[in-house]
C-alpha cells in the first residue's frame, strides 16, 4: 500500500498548482506555498485562476483539507519531507533562464531545515541548477547530510495538464542519492504500482486499470537535460514539418499525406507533425532559447536550434504573405480572426503566434474583429480594443462583413462551424486557415475559397 507523504509545492502557477492537487489526488498531504497573498486567498476560496480541465473539481475536493494554501515557506519546510520548487524561470534578455526565483526559494528553505529534506526541482531549469541549489543551501549553513536535491521534470501540456500528470508516459527522477530516490519512488508509487488507476473515481487518461507508467532513475544532470532536450526536440519536429509544409506548397503536394506517411515509421511517430503558424506557449520558445544558450556557454555548436527558431518566426510571416496574396493589398482590409490563445482549449496567450499575427495585421493597416472562447480578456489587457480592433462574442460575429476569415488557434469548436452560414456572413467567402482544421473539398462544396498550410488551396471556379 503506497504511503502518504507530506509534500510542499512552492509556486502555484501551472506546474505547481497542478502538481499540488495531483499529489493530493494520489493520496499525499500537500502544502502549496505562494508569496502572492492574493493568489493564496483566491485558491483557498476555490478559484483556480487558470483554465484547466479537472482542476476545479480537484481543487474543490482537496482545498483546505489535503491541499492547504499558504505563503509561509518556513512552516511548509518544517512540516514536509519533500519540497518541490515550481516557481517561474522566465527568459532573460540573453535567452538564458532567469533562476533568481529558484535561488531565493532555495535560500529561504535552507533557513528552516532542521531535519532531512528532499528538495525537488520541478521548474524547467538548465543543467547544473541542481548543483547551484545544493551550494546555496550549504552556504546558508545546512549540513550536507540534512538534505538532497533531486531533479524531477514535468512534461505536462496546458489544457490536459491534470491528465498528463496522473497518466505520464514516464516519470524521470534524477537523484544522486539512494535515500532521495526512495522518497520520490514513494511519492509516485500510486502511479508506478498502478493502484491509482484501479480507483473507480480516477481521472481518466491514457493509463488503464492495469497500467504502470515507468519511473526512470537518472543522475540529476541527465534529468535536467532530459527536460530541455525533450522540449527542444518537439520544437524541432514542429519546425521540420512546417518547413516540409512550405515545400509541399511550392510543389502542390499535400503535407497531411506526407505527415501520415512519415509518422507510420515507428522511429518517427505520428505526433507533433501538425504544421501551422509556428509553436508558441510558455515552454517551447523559452526552452529552445535556454537550451541553445546552455550549449553556447559550454562552447558547443547547437546552431540547429537557431534554425528551428528562424523557421518558427518565418512561419508567421508566410501566413501574412498568404493573406496578402489572397486579398491583393492589406491596408484597410477587414479581417475576422478566430483564435488568440497559443493553442486550443487554453486561455494562455504567452508567446501566442496568433497575437503576433494580429499585431502584424494591425501594423499593415487592417482592422480586426477577433473571437476566442477563453483568451479575449487576457488579450484585451495587452491589446486594448480600439477603432481598428474589437473583440466579439462569436465566430460568426468575427466573420460578419469581413474580407476574409483567419483561423489562428486550433480550438475544437472552430472545426465545426456552419459553413453555409459563414459563406453568407463574410463579405468575401475566403477562409485562410493557419491550423488546417478543414477538408479543402468540403470548403469548396460550400462555396468558400480555402487556403491552408502545406495543402493545395480550394478555389471556387468564379475565382479562377
Ligand atoms: C509543451 C510540451 O508538450 C510539454 O511536454 C511541456 O511540459 C510544456 O510545453 P504546451 O506548451 O502546453 O506543452 O503545448 P503543446 O501542446 O506541446 O503545444 C506547443 C505549441 O506547439 C503550440 O503553439 C501548438 O499549437 C504547437 N504545435 C504542437 C504545433 O504547431 N504542431 C504540433 O504538431 C504540435
């Protein structure tokens, strides 16, 4: 029977909050610490602050019982055996991860250690961070045998974060001590021994009742590199398929068929081969830059990652040129925009290619009516509504009297629009889709000119 462990999670952002409620769901007792009192109050009151599936249910189930929220890190350190650091590691101007929050937390933890603690890096951090944390704690007077520092990277995706946490492909534990590895093994036992999946009320996901996700024990440095290398590799896959999509456009081939054919090779796999307007979000852009910077600091050539970033930037410019080609000129054109979040099913707009494109179209003199099911409020804080930009209440309102409709985020609801209605709502029946949500033949049948990514365009006879 897995045992209940006292866990502190420092930071209540995406990773910290999800980890906190999921550890409680796995049976542990959790203290989630944040130095932002307003956040602590909101979480105590049951407000999740972020849009994430299953988070409201789990927060409701465990808040103020198995998950307590507080701002007192000293108290949490004293009470808990394992302390997970899940604070932000924003990108600095040089592309490095800014580790000042991690350092501040490490020093504060050090001041309250009186018995053995395992300090766990959950934030995405560059290789060697583990050693720096260890040094910072020792410099604050803590004896070496009173603590270990472990790297336990998180691979969750926004939108499916809870299910990803509880149904991982793998759990990576980078520990240089057996004692610390055993504590982490105990924390994840409900998953690795499969007892969690036998529960009738388990959050559904890819692991069924007989599943046991693997736990990979590595050195701390290897675990740190696994996280950066995994995210960078996924970004490589996306940029690669985007470059292939451009090649398909130039040759009238179809990137969807190409991706299916490539993905059938088990060595390549079908996932992360969806072309589009480039990757965004809080992880890939930051992690690719940080990993490149790590290589540079070590005097190594990893310029392949610079190419990945270049392709990603160009993908947005290519989309803009497509719209220009379809509409002839851009100044004064009215555009309907569907999607502002960096991907579907989230309200997160960090590094969103959709918002970059909105800014680019505004700079070209277009006027925009934008709709997003969850991200409009956040976008309006950054790009306030004005004479050239308005936020509207539906996809059809965005399309109303527009010269073209642009699909910029892959929300599921954008893939099931009433195409007949769209045709009559638009001023010109032109849809330019940066996410390949529609079959070009179906668009043609509904009288729409349809331009997508890496696939032949559908152009009704009147347009030829
Ligand atoms: C990512 C990683 O998947 C996750 O393992 C890590 O822990 C955090 O970073 P996330 O940022 O939530 O997760 O989003 P993800 O679903 O991976 O998509 C990232 C970006 O890539 C989005 O902008 C998405 O639209 C884009 N993308 C993804 C593509 O353009 N094509 C694809 O095939 C997949």
